[in-house]
């Protein structure tokens, strides 16, 4: 039987062939020939996650429609910024309990103004075509209906967010736990333990839309700017046992040609995707394009939360920048103040009302 003898120089050449073959395609690669996804990206966009109903099943926008969408969003934020000016020393106190305008989470009592809002300025383009929405499955471009169990889970998780802020401890009118009984009753995002866009999947938000990817041959770290959620994806590995659960799920990746495919499961009962459950399965696909951007595709399958799977894709814009620290509420002062404020409202609510004058 003849033996094949390969010299060391030939062996090195064979190892280098994948990278050499890929030279000239404009994509930066790792020594093993796989695309190098490392970098900083901006996932912000004016294209909505869920398609506006007027577009029906139409996935694409004409260029002039996309331009109009970008101009409309720019004009909207200019108007908001103008409304937020005039915060001088002579400004009067906000309406007790807020004015009901909760567009940015402030309720009109001094929350975020337009300076802090950065949702993105460009419409999503995939394969040279503008999209009406990030979601493309189902065909109407909207997330399927939530199951009753998921809606109950959402109501429990975000009770402190959705409470009717009327300036009183009106939650005492109902039996059972209240939305501000202690730190553990507040939403994970409010406690700065888990973001609400970092997922997976990672979806654009009103601000903090940057993400950073750090890649080796065996691992990929995906860090979202929002609440600095960092996911460590193992390449060509096995998933953890089913009884081991993670805030951000257990992500395992493999390469499908030049696309990194990440399958994530083993979530906890509260996830970075609002409404998701422990049984959620998310598949993501990351493809580096010649212009340095990243085409991001995702598919969510969670029968306990949605009546059907749903999928979407959009482009992350490569940026020559950094992802800076996201401090959330520094020193956790806000948490203490929220709870102290709730105790004060409860003490006032329990006091008998005065019946008259002197």
C-alpha cells in the first residue's frame, strides 16, 4: 500500500488555502478562512420592526417612499426637540402624576428628552431594496398574536411599567402583591439586570443601538450597548443540559459557508425578548457583506408565547467607533427612590381624609 507523504510547506499551504481562496472578495477573514465579524455596528433604523398595517403584505418600499419615511422621522424628532426646549429656571413643576404623554417613558415629568433619543436615521435596505418592516414572516410583517400565557407573563413582568400613574397608591385597592412592593417586583429592565432589545434576537430601540462583536476561532461575543448585555457563543459545541438556564439563553454557533448560524435555547422564565419563555428557540444568521456591514437575520420559535414562528432581517451598519459604558441608573439611586416614593404614597393613601375646616 503506497503512503502519501506531504511536506511541511505543502501542509501549511493546505491550511492556508481557505483564506487564500477568499482573498479579493473584500471581506476581512480569520486565519482559518472564516469571515471576521469583529467590529462595532449600529443597529438603529427608521424602519419599524412590525409593518404598519397600510402596507399589507408588501415587503418593499419604493425609494421615494423610503426617503419620505426618513424625512418624516427626522422632522418628528426636530419637533420633539423643540418641545423639550425652554427648561430654564422659570419652568413650572410638571403635572402631578405626569401628563399622560409616556412616549419616552417620562410621563411628562422630566424623563428622557430628544437629546438622549437615537433610534436611527436610515431605512433598512436588503439586497438593494428598501423594506417596509424588519419582520417578513408572517407575510403581514407583524409579530403573531401572543398566547394568553405570554400576555399574563408580560403583565407580571412589567407591572411597575404599566401601572396607571395617578399620583396615588391606587394599587392598594386590589388584593395581592403591588407593583412596587420591593426590588424583585420591578421589571428586570428597570432593575438593570436584563435589557429589552438585546434579546436574542437583537432589535432596534429608541436609543443605545450599538453592538460590538469580538471573535476568535472558537467563540464569538456579542455585546449589546443596551444594559451591556454580552452573549458568549461557543462555536461547534453542544448545548448545556436542559435544566441549565441562562438570562440570555445558551448560544451555540456553526458556520454555514460564510454565514455564522447561532442557535439559542435554555432561557430563563424571563428573557431579553419581552414575552419570551423558557422554551423559546432563536436562530440567528450573521453575514458580513463586502461594504463591511452585517446582514442580521433571525427567527423566533416559541409556541408558549406566540401562535406562530416569526422572522426578520435587517442591516447593521459598520461604525469606526466604540461602545461606551451603559451605567443605567448610577449607584442604583433610582431603585431606592422608587420604593421610598411608593411607601410615601401608601402612607398618604391610608390616612383618613379631612372632613372640613377648623
